[in-house]
């Protein structure tokens, strides 16, 4: 069930238990009270979630359990007002895109998720807990298949500290399969601390073909100490990202300048929304505005896909399209 109060634009969603009958006596479950309610920010918007509690209507039944919606419980973690999709996206941006805490906050803000850098850090820590919980004991078959096919494992080690003074999350991943082998929060990044999380994986006995990391000195020292004969390689993505920093910074300024020049599209939107009659020109203008907004959300994948350059090319394409429309109409005004 969904409702929206005119005074409060936040949409309300009501959830009921997935079962409708008592597991013990079979009688119908009836509503008793809300189990919890809270506002959750997701990548699809902000919603007020109400999880309704139901219990057996049979007073003589010994089952006094209050049932709730499992779907609602999966939307966010306890004591967190952000959706699981936001937490997962933060993890993706960090480990797949190698974004910093500040960059992640900016990207989420552009997707209309209200968040601060401090909140990004807290959600990142929650992601770390989920990551550790996802490390499964049944990965043996996967690793054995990798060894059989490639002759050994390739291990990557990456660590990130959302903010100085906080614990650093270190993740060890098998590169060829993408399997997470270990994830630990460490208060110190000293080589001895790193050895304590690398050595147990070496003790599994699988042949290791090589290590990959971002070049952090303590990681190199730890590997040299416990596995001096195993090849070590500096991550090429980190290498290209470092040497491309001046270019990426100029590209970021390019995107910012383009966005500044397009701030007037909201005023055009208001004129269209307040228009008493919708004509074909207004419909076309609305489509172009939607296209422009889509372009401005372009994140790219620097240093290989620069968002500023992409925005520049796509906005120029939109500009050319608009000019062609005006030429066909026989109107040279803009």
C-alpha cells in the first residue's frame, strides 16, 4: 500500500507479513500494531516505510508471535535510515570505481540522495560488516576450479580509510574469480597487522601466482616477508589513475562549467508545467530537458572514461539536434 500526504511529499509504503495464516493452528493472521516505521533514503527516492505487525486471531492458540514483512526488513539495516541499495552502491563506488569518500558523497548528492561525507563513512563501515559476513565457507570448490584452470590464484589486497583516525578496511580478493577471501577492519596498517590477514589465506595451501595492490609500502613489506618468491604487481588502474590526476581535474572543471551554463533548464520546466495548454513544442522541449538532465548525471569512469568530455560531446549533440528542429520549423530564434 502506498500513500502520499499533500503536506509531506514523501511517499509512504506499508508492508504486511508474507504469510497470511498462523503456522501452528492455521487461523488467519490479523493486524495488531506497527512493528516499526522510519524514513529511508534510497537510490529511487525517499520513502516512509511502515512495517505492520500481525498475530494469530485465535486467542486459544499458543503462538503469540508478532509477524512482520521480511521484504521491509531487507530494505535497510537496523538504526540506519539509508537503503541497502545505497550501502551497496557505496561499496561498488569504492571497490569497483576506486572513489574517495568525498567523491562518493558528490555522486550520491547528484543522484538526489541527501548525504554528508561523515554519513558516507558510517555507511561504508556498515558495508564492511556486510562484506565480512558474505565471506562463505563453501568457496573451496570455486578456488579449486580456478587452480585447475589457471594453475593458481591471483590475490589483490586493497585498503581504504574513510577518514583519518578511523579503522581501515582491508579486502583480499581472488582476481580471476572475483571471490572475496577476507575482509577485516584494522586499526593499524603496519605490515605485521597485514600479515595476520594474509597468512591464513596462504595457509590454505593453494598455489599463488601473484599479488596485486595499490603500491602501499606496508602491503609490499608484508608480502616480501611472508611470500618473497611470489610475483608482486602494482595495480594498473591505480597507476593510470595517479598519472591522470591533472587531466581528471581539468575534466571535472569542464563538467562543472557546463552544468553552470545549463542551470536555466529548471525555469523552462516551470514554464512548461504552468502552461494551460500542452502543445507539440512544449512536449519536444520537455524531451530535450529530460535528455539534458540525463547527460548531467553522467559519471564516467575516469581516467579511461572522462565524464566532462562525455557531457561536452552529448550536450553538443543535443544542441545540434535542437538547431535542426528549429531549421525544420523555419524559426532561427533560440
